[in-house]
């Protein structure tokens, strides 16, 4: 959710409840920036119903993430604090209870490259990243909170952080690999690096399909 990349998004606005969703073939994206779990369940149920999907009969994957946007209008208890572990547990248990049969994958945050983000012309909100040390705090939370709790809960981890850190220097604005009009990617003349998103997708698919037993596309 938080780190979702989509190049050809089509807005889905059949009913008010679906505002914020986008569709590309058979995938949907929901805005979870405020961290409201009850609202998240309500919207997912609406979209599943609208498309005639039942997780107990159909292949439904909840590809989830919530990290950086906790500093940008998100709820305070989602930030990497002692309470984040409890919130992650609450979220996963709520999803499993509401959508039995659905598979869940947890995507870690992107590596945040402050050198690129600060380079002229600087990203518009770089001062907030710097003031709250978002890059360092998010990196620490990824390794000390998100990954351990997901492993404990048996949730496959999509290693966005590891992949984006390994290929540091290929982000348009220090965080995105695809151009974002909202962040004025045109100022950097950045045309995107879709291959990085392909690697992240492969990592997630490998995690979901048991790469530990059969290491196909397993992230190194």
C-alpha cells in the first residue's frame, strides 16, 4: 500500500466507498495512509463484493505496507515506536479474521536516499525527512520490528528495503523508482527504473510461493 508503484493507474469510482482505489488488470490499490484498520476492512470488503471475489474460493493476495506515510498525516501509533509491533499484530490478525483464505504479504519500506533527495533541486518535503530522521528510523524499524513480527506471524516479507538499498542511486527523488508528478519528478529528468520494481515483485512472489523450499527468484 504505502510503497505501491503503478505506472498506468485507472481510477475506480463506481461508488463512494471505492474512492482511493486504482485498478491495473486484476490488482487494486487502496490508500491506507491514515492507518485506520476498520476503514481498510470496510473498503476491501466493498471491492471484493463489487468484483464477485471470495478469498475462500478465489486467489486473493493482500500486498501490504505502512511506513513512511506515518509521518505525513498517518496516525502517530504507526510510527516506529514500541507500539508499532502491537499495531502490526492487530492489523494482520484483523485481516486474517475478516478475509479467511486470503494470502498476506508484507512489503518493507523503501530505502531512503537522503543524498539524492537533498540534491538540487531538492525534494519539496526533504526537510521533514531530515528533521525526523525518517530514513534511519524506518530502516531500523524494518529490521527490528517489521521483519521479526512478520516472521513470527508467518507472513511472507517482500524485501523492498533490501533491494532498493542494494541498488542505491536509481531513485528519482530519493524514494521513488518511477516518476511521480506529485513530487515533480520532471525536475530531475527521471524516466524511472522499472526493473527495480520487477525485482521487488519477484521477491514478493518468491516469498509467497515458498522460496525457502524452492529458491526461484529468491532475493539474495
